[in-house]
């Protein structure tokens, strides 16, 4: 039985409902109104939280890539300018914080550099997500740990030794681990869902699943395998411009995903064999000895 950790007032762990995170990430394409529509989608579907991504482009984009031209909805821009266009600043995050509070949904972010952690901390987020790409950034892990909040460590493109090292730098009493494969979109044969069981056994903490696949079946399977939380990227339209939309779930799919997770939770039961009162009529009708 893994320990329980609370995020946004909700306990997460064995015996509690799956915590469902709608990953908005950068699928807002730098547009606050799109972000608010995505928050609305998450609320309507019954998600527990929405997640964003926060970067300081000058720190996260290698210098030799700054001037590479990229076609964007705003015309042809240098890569660094494109990344600046898709980042929200204080004004946008103040509105996101207010709007999520109004809608009654928790929010947080994966911060890809230390100044981004400091920036997000002013909003007292429900927790922090450490992206798979950041798992080997010891300084960032230590800095995030210093905030004293729950942390979700994502484990895509990482070896077990790298995961063990990252875990050693973080406060285990506030740690959740997310299994994922960092391919967008990911083929079913590379999802390796049984890693959820492996991570739960080794680290004795809530383990969840962050999916980048097309479709919903395998995310539902992660819940059957014991994922304490699930995260899927969401979008208004998978055909929208941007790098993550193709591996994201549209509003109708998100509604079905949350619905089906709740049905699965109800159906799992406690593993104790019993004869239900609803079966009595079948006993009388079908058994004669």
C-alpha cells in the first residue's frame, strides 16, 4: 500500500479515486482565450486539475537554435521568438489562477528551469510537475524540492538508475512518480504499462501514468493496473497548429475518458468474493442442486 499525498485537497493513492489531470501544456498556442476554453473543457469533463508548461526560452532553447526560422501562425519567426510568443507571463497566469479558482479546478505547471519555478511559486500551485526532459537536471530537481510542495516526477526517456538518482534528490513524503514514454504520439507496443507495477513496487509512492498515445484504451488500462493518477494532453482540435496537438485528446474524448475511468473504479471492487442480492433470482432460476 503506497503512501497518500494530497494535491488540491484531494488524496491520491491506493483506495482513492484516480486523480485526472488535463495537460494543456502549450496547446493554448500563446492565446489566453484558448487556454480558458481548455480549462472549461477540463471542468466540464470532470477533471481534477489542469497543467501548463512554463519555460524561460533563453535558458531552455540552445543558443545554436535561436535563429533557426520556423513557420508559425504569426508568420516566419526565429525559433527563439516563436518560443517567446507561446509563453504566458504574469498577466496571463494571474488570469489563469483567477479563472481556475472561479471554476473550482486545481492548476499547476511543469517548470523547465529554476526562474520558472520561482515565477510559478508566486501563485501557490497545487503541486509541481518535473518533466521527463528535466529528470537529469539535478539543480532543477533540488530547487523544485525546496518549494515544499507535492512533486510529480515524470520518467519518460529515463533509465531506472536515472530515476533512482532523481528520487534520491527529492523528499519522498511529497513525491509522486509518473510512468510515460516520451514519443509523440506513442505506439502501443512502446507504452510498457506494466512499468506502473514496477515503479509502485520499488518506490512505494503513488504512481500514475502520463499518456501520449492516440486513443483512450491504454489510458483506461493504466487505471486497471493501479495508476493513482492519469494525465493526458488535451486540445480543442487535433488538427490545430502546434507540436503536441496530434497526441492530444479532444473534448469529446476527454469526456469519455473521465466517464470510463469512473466506471472502471466502480467495477474494480475489493477482491472479496460475495454473492450479490441481485443474483438471487438467477440462483432460483438456474440452479437446481
